[in-house]
C-alpha cells in the first residue's frame, strides 16, 4: 500500500487548479505520491508522471497500479529536458514540478531547455507551477511568436 501524502505534497496538490478533465504533466514525480492524488481527482482527465530515475518510475508504477489501470495516470522514464509528446498524445494544460532543479532556479541552463520542452508539449493556455511559493508559484511558459 502506498504511503499517504505528506502535508507538504497535499498542500501543493490542493493548490493546483485541477479540473476533472485536466491533462496534467508532473515533472520529477519520484515515487508518484502527488500523481496518485491528482489522478484521484480526475474523471475524464489524465496525469502523466515523468522522472529521469528508473527507480522512481518503478515505485510510481507499483504504487499507482489502480490509477494506471483506470486510465487516469501513466508514467514514463524520461529526463525533463528530453521530454516530447508521443505520437497521438494530446498536449497538456497543467504542468507541475516539486524539487526539480531545472525549474526552481538551481540549474538555469537546464531550465531553459525544460521550459522549451514544456512549451512544445502544452496547450496555448497551459499553466506551469513549481514549489517555492505558498505552496506554489506559477512560472510563465515561453511561447515563440513563430509557430
């Protein structure tokens, strides 16, 4: 049985502007606790939880069996700076990341690459949230004028 959500992660998930039909991308999902909680709040929506760590993805898969079977959650091992939509994959309208160095200012050059990947994988009105606010802060998704 997966561990319950920590108060910190619960506050983060509660702060997300989730709708039952949201398409959510979590970057750096770790063992998947937040992704499972997001999936529980979706009806026709979906969360894709990604992490560069094979161990984290294995934990997220093992802990999220019910959510994955329901079709509300999937996981993928990929580094955020390498993430691209797969063929026939719909773009995301909500992205969040907790303790991801490329997005919290610790690795600004990697952050630019990650933001470009997010821009290519999201709808024009998508929103991006990272930890470091109270409990979240929103980052702008860079949109190029040349489409």
